[in-house]
C-alpha cells in the first residue's frame, strides 16, 4: 500500500514546499467534497494530502479599500451566503455557489475546489467568470493573478503548475447600477448537476441602458465559456426583444456540448439561449433596483 | 503510514483518537470512538445519513477527514438527548411516525437540529430545502417535515414561556 500522509501547513511557503517536494502524488484539500469522493472511488490516490484551511487568509471574506472583495480560496458556500455585503454586491456569484449540493455540502465546499476540480458543470464558475473574478495563484516561482476562466483547461484538468494552488479570489469594485445573476437548469429542484448554467453580469447607465455586460455558460463545452458576443449583444440596449434575441443566438452559437444522460447537444444548446435570456433579465432588474 | 493523533471535543466531552491520514471522520467516529449513530449510506455526500455538526456547521462526516477534526467541536446524534430526555425533535419523530427503517433518522435529526439552531421559525419550504441532502427511502418525507415543523412550534412556545 502506498505511503499516505496528511498535513495542514500554517503558511503559504510551507504549503508550496510540501506540494513541491511531494510532486505529482500530492493533492490540495480545501472543502474536500470532491477530493474525498475521488479518494473513496479510487480515482485519486494522493500520497500527501495538503489541507490549506490553516493557511492564513484561506477562509474568510474581506472588502478591499476600492470596494472590491477578496475571498479566501477555502471559504465555504455557507459562509459566503451569510456575508450580507457580498450577497448585496454579487448576488449572482453567491446564488451560484449556494446551488452546489446540499446544506451539508455547503458547510464545506469552496470556490477554489469548485474551480480546480475543473468540472465543466461547476455552478460557481460561470458566475465567477461573468464577474471577471481573478484567481490569485501561488507556487514555487511566486505569485500570479489569473482570470478564473483560464484555470480549467478541460474536464478535470487545470493550468496550475507543479506546487501551485489558488490562495484567494478577487472580485472587482462595482460601478453604480451593476448586478449579476446565475441560473442553472436541472430536471429536479435541488441536489443535481447542471445540464446548462448561465451567468450574466451587467452595468446600466442612469437611463437604464446597458453599458457593459459579461455572459458565461457552463456545461456546454469542455470548460466554462466567456461569450464575448453574447455580452456585446446587450450593450447599448435596455434588454428589448431584439437585444435578447441577439444574446440568445450568440449563446447558442458558442455551445460545443456533448450528449449524455443529462441532455443532448440540441437540448443543451437550446437551453443555453433560454437561460442566458432569463439570467440577463434578472441581472437587469437587480441593477435597476440600485438606481 | 504514520497514524495521526487527533484531539477534539465530541458532544461536549474531550475525545482523542489515532487515525490513518485518509480515514473519514465518519469512520473514526464509528470505529475509533464507538459512536455508531452516524451511518454510511452512500459515502459520497449525497444521502446525509452521516450528518454531524462541526464547529456549529452541518457537514457530511463522510466528506471530512478525521485528521481535519483536530481542535474542532463535534456534535453527533448521541449528544442530542440530554440526561436521558429526548430532544423535542426526537419526541416529535416518534409521535409523527417520521421513521420506518431508521437508517436515515440520525442524520435527519442532526440536520433538523442544525436548522432550528440557525432558524427557530422556518417555513415548510425552507425546511424541505434544508433537508434536501437527507435521503429517506421509507417515509416519503411528509411525516418528517411535519415532525420538524411541529417540534419547531413547540420549541418556540417553550422559549416564549421561559
């Protein structure tokens, strides 16, 4: 039987050192809601489990001086859902995180785990991508800041190098009249994996015209997509039918899904357009309430 | 393989045990501490039969390593009845016949207690969503929900009276 160990380093440097010297056999642990399932099934057999929750800053939310937010990588969904200022500023991000699993899973599951597990159907990722969130990555060669959509590169695969891990996420400061929304489609009401997910993040001017919009889609490609054309379709509009139809078409055009037990290519593509429309309308209405 | 020494608090009492690095908290509770109330239904965090409360937070003990329990405060079903007196939730589960085979019941009781600790006056919808991660293949859920709502009402009344 392979050698196994568990450590909970109390500094970033110690964590990098342990991961680097253990090499490919090491796995990072934050909430563990994916890793422990993979260990149980035998898909993951880490020789060293490096628990990052004791690293300073790994858990918690703080508001930066410019009004943006910094979220510790291992902060649980439950903690995010209880953070009133974060919920107010980023309702779409929080509703996306809070859709992951059950109350029990919410007590553990983290943004970094959801991102680095690299499932194309991860619920928090489209919302984070639409929010233009930045992942702060540390490793043996120092620190770098990476847009979240560049972390997953395919199902179960990330762009993180040996010894690297995410320490925190940065959400940018919000201009006035900004809001976001995330919707996912599942065939039941709870406890399921997205057939399609859609995140929309937009900013309005004083007259209600969209001045900037970001649209992302989950579960319709090997990685979560940031669909620039879909965002562009909304800019300059008040979300009239013409703009929504352009959004719908751009969302569908970006889809490269697979057919599986959750849905066919045709179904997922159709739903992507519908969810993008609905999420845009919710984000628009939320932004309007902040006039 | 090096065993980890874990010091923790279980149902208010100090507890320590040795564990393999990859052992789940559920297995440590059951095999090292002899607390067999938490059950393994799925082992993948889908069924909630292993629910426990760690530092005030409801979790699946199958999705947490025993080594992660170092310094933590753990509440299990074994701590729910106080001095031989059933918790109101336990009493209401009996009155409403909210269990049949009973395998899921410890997890549901712990999850329901976590709900009422956080929100003494939940709506039925809130209760159903909160318990969505606890599967029961016997009752069809209605009796469970009624028992939780009834217990919540009783507990609010007792709190007002005191």
